[in-house]
C-alpha cells in the first residue's frame, strides 16, 4: 500500500508539472510566485543635536516635502550671527582698500611732510650754529653733539613723512585688496556652511511614504548614525519573484505584468519589470515547489503601483506576464 501511495503521489506531481507546462504552452502566459517587498528609507539628521519636535506618528501617511522633525537651533543661530558680523566688517575693509586714500588724507600727509621738513631745516641751522661756536671756543663739544643728534632725528622723520605721502598718493597695493577679498570669501563660505546646517536642522519626507517606525523622541540626541524615522515608500512597491532558468529569455526589463494578492483575487496591481538578477541561485525555500526543487532560478523585481497602500510587507502574490506583449520602458515615476 505504501509503495502504491508513493507511486500515485509521484505521478500526481508529474502530471501537475505537465499541466503547468501545458498551460504555458497553450496560453503563452507566465505565472510566477513571490512576495511584496517594501522599499524603506531610514531618515537621519546630517548633524548631531538634540531633537526639539517630532511632527508625525507611526502609521501616518506623509506627502513629499512634509516636515517631519526639528532639531534645536539656538547655538547654531548664535554662530550664524557671529559669522555674519565678521562678514559685514570684512566687506567694509575691502571697500576701504578698493577706494584707496581720500583726498583729505593725502593733504594731511603732505602737511606732515612740510612740518617734518621745517623741523629738519631748523635742526640743521642749530647744528651749523653750534659748529661755528665750537670753532671759536664759545661752547662745548657736548652742545654740538646734541645739535647733531636732533638734526639726524629730524632728517629721519622727514624721510618717513615723504614716504607716507607717496604711499597715500599711490593708494592700496593690489595684493592687500586680494588678501582682504580672500578673507571675505572664506567668511562667506563659513556662513554658507552654517546656513546649510540650519536648513538641515529640519527633516523632510523625500517622497510620499508611510511612517513605519519612530525611532527617537524629543530630547534625544540625533546623529547621522541614528535614523529618526523609517519610512515605507508607498508607490511604487516591488514584488520579489523568481523566474526559472529556461524561461529567463522570455522576461525583459520594462516588461509589463501584474500582481494578484489572495486578499483581492479580482484586482490587478499593474507593474513592470525593474530588475533581473545576473546571478543564478537555487529556488528559495519560501517559494520552491516539488517540481522545481533543484532548478536554478533568477530573482526579478516587479515594480507595482499601490496608491492606496494596500500591499503589505511579505504578502504573497501571484505575478502574471504575457511574454508576447510589448515591453515599455518606465520613467522615474513609473509612468
């Protein structure tokens, strides 16, 4: 009896496999089996700071661009004010250097030069007089030495005044202007970085999605390594299925198909092939059948539209293809 039962079971499996192949041969349709795989986004802040507000809860559906969380920004705003003040001050330095000396400053330098010239001439006459007196023995050598020292100082002051007047007339060197501008550019770049950090202190949804998990709470320290939210992309989702090696040539990227879930047997979730693995593997145990237990298969992903967020992670589905239908390349939105 046992032997007879095994024979009947083996024969039944064989005829079931023949029936599957016959159905494919008669209709040209291909049926695969797989599971829904939801694309997830782990959202984290770019910088480390304490969380001030979380604006959504688990299960909320969020549109693209919706604000989800906010970091504390008091310290960052203070740094921005300090750098902004430095930028403003350096701008005036650049303007001052570019404009050069004012006419009033040149006139002042000329007046100082004339004053230094008068002092030099005065000390020169004093030195000459002390020199004549010393020759007649009317004074001491010390008096002449003092007069000579005062004359030397006056000559040096006059040379300084002359050079200062020349610099005023020539204006600022181009190197000084370039250096001041470079300092201004650095301060402005620092300010740009801080403004980017301020913008990144708010967390926004990158696409329409459902909040699958809320991992941190207000007051927690956020960091780039600690996702605040895990979002499940609502549309499109993909179905992970496996195509037998001998049918691989019938599947092409962009080929249209549809998925059917057991919960909605009369509904078709339209989609297209977005990925075909280049590596063969043995049939995964989750979807293997007795007929194909040792067959090599290739993973594929069918991107499907699910605007109402009805397909759940891991849900088993049946994928249908018509290899005779035209393939249609998809754009970034799956249209």
